[in-house]
């Protein structure tokens, strides 16, 4: 008679644990890597980003040349009140100009990044990768210390971008 309650307890415990065991099913997943910078630079429209960067350098360079000597005087404490005032005004102009060019670059870069993300997803799915990481971020963070070369999807994604 004592066996019957023990069997009932074991059956009840088994019924409770079965859903938990089903959730712990291991699924094989492959992790791939890409060189994100190389993908962006390989995009057909990357020339537009370079043009914006070139225009930005042309506008920012003269401001930097004016700022540098004033910055040295302000840091050394040898700047007059007028020079400090000029420095602050020029620094504000520089920051506003820099922000303007960063915003323009981001506008040009946004569709490129979206295309790169789509290409990565397409290649990853086609090759059975469930996770794709930036090689640079993984290496710098110490998250990944070794990855086999066959996990690098960069060239396959570049080919997808060219289609």
C-alpha cells in the first residue's frame, strides 16, 4: 500500500518536469562574423559618403587652423579676454558646422547601413548562421578570442551587396 502513494508522487513530479525539459532542448546554432567597415565601404553608394566627408573637411579645415593657435593660448593661460571670446565663438561655429556635416553624413549612411543589414541577414539565413557579430567588436571586447575562417561572412555579404 505504501508503494501506491510513492508512485503517484513520482508520476505527478514527472508530469510537472516534462514541460521544463522540453524547453531546455538544445538547438545547434552557428555564429558568424563580418568586417562591418569593409561591408559599408564595399556598398555601391559609399562614394556619396566619401563626397560628404570631403566637403566637410574642406569646410572644417580653415576653422581648425584658426582654432589651433587660439586653443594653445587659452590652455596656456596667455590669452587675452578678446582672444578667449574669439575662441569661444569660433569653437561654437566649429561645433555647429561639425554637427551639420555629421547629420548629412548620417542621412547618406542610413540607407547604406540598412542595405548592409539586409544583406547580412540574407547571407546568414542562406548559410545557416543564427548569429552574426562584428569581428572588430568581438575582438576588442574580448568576447571572442578565436573564430575559424569559415565563420567569416564578409565576402559573401559583399557579393550580395553587388547584386
